[in-house]
């Protein structure tokens, strides 16, 4: 260990971090149980209408026109350019819905509006997407546990999966609490959060394993603090540069990827926190010690076989 490296007492706050994580998890689970997720049309089923304007469209005016025409709860957003408008309606299948929406929008409008798309997503498809998405998350967590067990040790695998489950529950709970629309792009962001958080956790775990084998006189908590301090600059730089991009996407990326950017923003912040406090704290709770990471001694016959 470098003499110039400042070691921070991360594990000194592990009890407070545990309480904080439990509060966040209870709030997330409670929000999902009481309020539920605000599923988008990808999951619930409904109609999607795309129209094109000659000039920049006023989204608030379009929402008002649709509401006056009887289309309640319409989700209106730009689709790429400011002249391309995507309208989502939770209505039953109607082949003529696009024409009805177009007629409502053209009333009192001087510019020409073009109907480009009129699609319907059935509730059965949405139900299958929910099931497949949930199974995908569970499968990802299981495969991660298998990989980390082979790469490191079972306790590291449990710590990594606990941290990842912690991150996923908080991100999904955030969407339930604030009733932000949860669609396929958000589900993709949740899977991306798993990958990001796992990468950070693996870097920290690798340094913890190395220091447990190298440092002889330090306690487990001291080794954790040293390892986390050594990886802190890398963790913070990676998180900050990622957050800069995500903030730009959230504010300037348009409505189509707004939920995606928000999910990743929350996920990166929570993932950075969990790599430091949740995964490492889980290892301390499971009693990780030097004996867990020392290779088993070879018997006499194996030692003889390896002699030149």
C-alpha cells in the first residue's frame, strides 16, 4: 500500500448505511405495493398514432385539442424532430382511430398534418412483455451470481447479487413513487444499471481479494477501508463522467428517452453507493476473512507431481 494514500473509514459508517438502505428499500417496496408502476403502452396495451406537422408543433395545444375531442389521458411527445409527434392512447383497437385523431388535430389548424402511423398493442402482448422482462432480470441476477462465484468466492457472489437487487428495487421504486411511465426503454435502462453496478462491484471485489492476500496484519474492516480508498478515485471519475452524459440526455434527449435517462441517473448514483457500502458491508456481515481467500494447501502427492 502506498504511504501517500489516504485511507477513509468507510466501514465506520456501515451501520448508518445499512439503516439508510433499509429505509430506501422499504420506501421502494411500499411504493410498488401501494401505488404500483405506471406501465406504458408497451406493457398495458393501447393505441399509438404518429403524425407529422409542417412546422414546429405545440405539444400543450395538441394535448388540449385531444382532450376537447374526448381523448382523455393522451400521452403526446416529440418523435425525433419537433415536427414529428407521437400520441399514445389507452383505448381499444380501432382501425379508424388515426383518422379520428387527425381530424381532431386539423380542426382550426392552418398547416397540413400528415398521418404516418396507426398501431395497436394488445394487452396480451403487454402481459408477455412484463413476464419476459421480469424473467430476464431474474436470469441476469442468477448468471451474475454464478459468474462471481467462479471468479471470486461464494460470499462475493452473494454480496454482488445483494447490491444489484438493492439497486434494481430502488430504481423501480423511484418510478413507482413518482409515477413516471415505465416502458421498455426504462426496462432496458434497469438492465443497463445491473451491468454498470456489477462492473463497479467487480473492480472493488478484485481489490479486496488482492489486499486480503497481501496485507497480513490488518483486520477485515481495515482491509475493506484500504481497498475502497484505493478504488475511490476510479469509482468517482467513472460515475461523474457517466452522470454528465445522462444529465445531457435527460434534459436535451427528448421525451422518447427521458425515462431511460432518468432510470440510468438514479441507477448510477445508487450503484456507486451500493458498490461502496452494500456489497462491502455484506462481506463484513458474512464474516469474510483471509482463510476464505487463501488457496487450499496441496497434499503431498500433488506437490510431488508438480516437481520438475
